[in-house]
C-alpha cells in the first residue's frame, strides 16, 4: 500500500488486526539532500516523537520496526509504500 504524506500532517498506519496503529509525520526537507520523518511513539498517556533524518537517495527506510520503500520525495510531500 502507498501512503502520500504532506508536510506537517500525520498519518495512521494500521499494523494488523488487533494491533496498535502507527503514527508517522513528514517534517519536510531541511536541505536538498535530506528529508525528515517523525514517528509518534506512545504508551498509555506518555509519548514522544523524535526526528529521523534520511538521505534523499534512500530507496528503503526503516522507521522503528517497519520498513518502507521510498517512491517520491519533494519538499511538499513524500510517497512511501510497504
């Protein structure tokens, strides 16, 4: 399945039946060679969201325990697939 995430928006990815959803935000491109994703990790009422920086030429990325194919990256949006 492909996901198109716009800068500053959060998507929820269902990990399977009876499993928690995974939240992911695209933070844009701080420069021409890097893009940033921010997974939101929660447990109960506590949570955190760290920024993960990736090279623009990355074909595959791993965010926590999930792997995605990088299809397209622009400053406005990113398209990833699993």
